[in-house]
C-alpha cells in the first residue's frame, strides 16, 4: 500500500514536469535559455605572437554586445536605441583562444558549438584559423562571422554560413599596384620591380599569390619572393635577400611582432626600398606603430580605420570611448572595428529574422544591405560565398605616428612622402 501511495503522490509532479517540457522543449535553440540569452562564441588569438591584436578584436565584439544589450541613445549605430533583441533577449559571449594555430582554432570551434552550446561564432583574425574553424560551422549549419581575415580564398568556397566583413588581399593587391602606377604617372617614380615578404601561412601565401597576379597584370616584375615562418626570432637572411635584390617596391604580409622585427632589421641593415606597402598587418596596429616610434614613419598600407578617419566616420568616436575602456585606451584599428561590425550586423539579422533559425538568418544576411556607420563605406552587403562587397579601405602612410590618407586621391588628406626617407636622414 505504501509503495502505491508513493507512486500516486509523485504523479502530479511528473505531470508538471511533462507540462513544462511540452511548453518549452525542445525550444528554438540550445543557445536560448529561460533567462532569454543568446550565446555567441568568439575565437581569437588571445595568446601567441599576435595576442594583442586578438585581444582587441575580442574587446570590439564585447563593445558591440554592450551596445546591443543596453540602451545607448547617444550612439548613432543600429540597435543602440533599444535594449536587447527579439523583445528582450541579451547576447552572452563565450570566449576561446585559438593561439593563432589552425588545429587549436578548429578544436575550439568544435568545443564552442558542441560543449558551450553557442549559436554562432565570430572570429578568427588569422586567415589560417578562420579557414578550418569556419568549416566546422558550415558542417553544423551554424553561422560564422569573420571580421578581419583577408585571404580572398575564404569567400571562394561556395559556403552558405560564412560571412566576411573586411576587404580581401585580392582587392588590396590591385589597389597597391594602382598606387605604384599613380606614382609613376604623377611623380615619375620609375618603379618597375616588386619584392614580396610574407609569412608562410594561409594569409601570407595567398597575399603573395594575389600580389604576383596583380603585378603581372599591371606590367610590374616581381623579382624577390621571401617567405618566412611566423613568430620568427630574426629576419636577417630575409631582409638581406631583399637588400641584395633591391626591388623598387616591397609588398609585406607580416603580422604583429613579425612586422616590428622586419622594420627594425631593415634599420639595422641600413636599407629601405623606395616604397613599402603592407596588407592588413602589423602596419595598421596602433600599438606596434607607437612602439616603433619614428621608425614606423613613411611605411604604407591598407587601412579600414584609424582615429584620423573620424571626419569620414563620425559615429565611431562615441563607440570608441566604450572600446577604450576595455583596451587600456588603445583605439580601434582596421581589424578590430570589423569585428564590432560583424556582431552588430549579425544582431540586426537575427532581429529581422524574428528568431534563431540559422538558415533563415543566413538567407537574410545574404539578401539585405545593412547600415553600418562603423564601416568606411557606410554599408554592408554580402554576395554568394559571404564576401562583403561594400568593404572599403584606403592606402595610408604613417607620418609623425599618424595614419595619413594618401590614395585614392579623392580621399587623400596629405601628400605622400616618396621615396621613403633613408634611416640616416630621419
């Protein structure tokens, strides 16, 4: 009798549990919890040779989430005038460290999806990491927003859930040779030969390939091809090779400390080309530029943002104040600001979709043009494969520690210093 009474007394509780399950389970997504949160993963190099860049990229996503989750009527960016999305859902970030290593990035992407239950991932700075990590997302039919990785190959894979915000090394290579042609026409620069120095990675090798293609199409000759292992302890032989061949121009694809080492090694060897132009690299890192001081001056590169661009992007200034609280006062750079844009655009797409059906959100991302006051072009629009065709940058030159706009001419604010001043004349 007692066993039967116990079973009967438990029956109402069982019915309540079943009722709860019927009402809420299985639910729209494992990323949605009763407290109304959407879990988004971030995957950046938080340790290793480009850790400072990765940490700023993470801080940029955090800045965007702070804007999305809370009302900020003073900010002139989408979603700032409301609190959360989908009638009150807040975004919660789950962070992962790729260490800048492809195998680690792939494993961390799997962990974020399978163990942490994130709905999407934003990352990964290094193209070599974004490539395998985004394949994990594609296989699982989850969205992967890529702010800054520049390898054009990433958006040539016919993927449905991958979206990249930044310009590619293909478009930058074309832009770089246009600068050389412009100098030959305007300043009789007599640039004929190009040298390449690049890290032996997805990013570097693809940049070098695109540089060769663009140079050949424009009638320039690549005379020097110098790969190196990322995280190098010295670049003496690489710089010596460049010096011996003495190309008129050098295109560089060097990240973080490798870029700084390259510049310092050139100074030690008392050599510079007539012009050095760099892909999204250590060149545009404001911390490295400050560390190099006057040695950084007169080098050039592709730049999607620097504080000197505020006249072109007035909405950034107030957002940057939030970002600086997370970085010890360091401003946005061209890479980190793209990660903030990635988060803001993704949140707008989720809001427009009215829920977390990943296929519907991906379709909406592809089929709309998004207002983006934090982007140089002011808009974001994705084509098949996930490339943002509104991505825009300008070629700048460091002068007195500031990124001066040089090319195209209609966006220039300063005259180019050409050729690069020799080390003994600075």
